[in-house]
C-alpha cells in the first residue's frame, strides 16, 4: 500500500529555492538576464537611485547593458521606498520583461506585495536586489518573498573579498545558468548568521539612539530613516548631511580611522537631470558602519570624529 504520509520528506521541490554562486552579484544577474531576455526589446526597469563608481562601474546597471537590454527607470520617494504610482505608469507604458527592486541599506521595501501584483499584470519578472539585505531576507519578514529571484552580494555581509549569490523562487527560470563559485556555499555556512544579524541590529540601534541625542541632529544632519524594522538587518546606518560638506566629513572621518562610506554618492549618467530629488539626496547621504566587527566601545570615538567634522563644515 502506498503510504499516505511518508516517514521523512521526499518531495525535492517543497521549499526548494535553487541558489547559484558567483564571483559577484552582477555576474549572477548577467547570467540570469542572458538566459531570460529573448530579445533586445525585453527591457529592464530599474529604480532611479543607482550609483556609479569610477573603479567598479555600476553593479546594478552594468549587467543590463552588457546583455544589450534596454534600461528604463522609475522614481523613488525621498526615503528610497518605491513610488508605486510611477512604477505602475512605467510598467503600463513600456514593455519590460524584468523589474528590479532594491532594498536599500538592508531596509525592507514596504510595498512588495503591491509591486508584485503590478508586475504580474504585465508579465514582468521581479528581481529583489538584496545586495545589502542577506540577513534581512533570512529574518522571516517579507524581503525576498515576492521576487522571482533574489540577488545577494556576499562580500558586503561577510568578511569575503568577493562573492555573489542568486536565489531563484522556483526551478522554472533555470535555463542553463551556470554558477562559477560553488565553493561559496560552504563558506557562508561556516558563519553563525543569527549572531551576525543580532550584532548588526544592536549596533544600528545603539548608534541611532546616540546620534538622535546629539544637539546637531535636525540642524546639521538628519536620518534617512531613524527606526529599524523588526525584520530588518542593516547593511549601514544612512544619514543626510544638511550642508554641502558630506565629502569633507567622509574624508575626515576615514582619515581618523572610521570606515565611513557614501553609497550611491554619484548617480549613473542615465538618470541625471531626470530625478532631481534623488540626485540631490545622493550628494548628502553618508553611511555609518554597523557591521559585526563594530564594537560599542568604538561608538564614542566615531561620534566624536563625526561631531568634529560637522563643526568644521559649519565653519567653512
């Protein structure tokens, strides 16, 4: 008699999310696009807040251009959440095979369900870019649950020199893609993900509380978002510098030994002059490190350096 319930799980597709490993997330994205886009007319719709680095190019845009696809861009709100109305307009007026959603700095995009509904209505595939959100996607929340595939940049979360992962929601989209760094699967399993996630959250919470208590808060800087979602694990803590001295503060703090970053400090040429609010934002964001190596004992010195360089900006 065929068993009604087997003694152990036997269905190899239940809960399976095939994952392929690469030297970088952009390499994995290119592999996906090369095996998914049927013609150059299959466009890719991207958020308009995309950075450009002189040394690294654009990790988000470059894979699209490298396969000869057309790129379109949709607007974001000032807090970098999706402007769903603009996204709907773009999807309804042009032909897009893929729409990319970026979870900036590890924060979950709050309207994922609505975005997936819009994409399904036009037949577009949803890519959740979780380059900043490996641990956010694994926390049990909604990030990484609405896309046809997820992109992860492993070296931004783990102490690796490189590494990317593409996770597919189902096997249906696997059409010959070939991973190039399968050994990374073992490397990420060497780490305690829960401990790393907890450290990142705690560092964010401590630092944001201390920043909020500074007299300069609201005068010389403010938060892009002050509160951390229950399921979010941050990549960094972004703040807005309210003067034009972001670059000087960045350089000064790094010279003091504090590894500040200014992610998306320069936007790609394709969006310049078209999304003024986002372009202005890119000139003012600076990101505090909250990774698992940061110790609470380091916060005092980091804040002292920050306040000193803020004051220098005021004097110039």
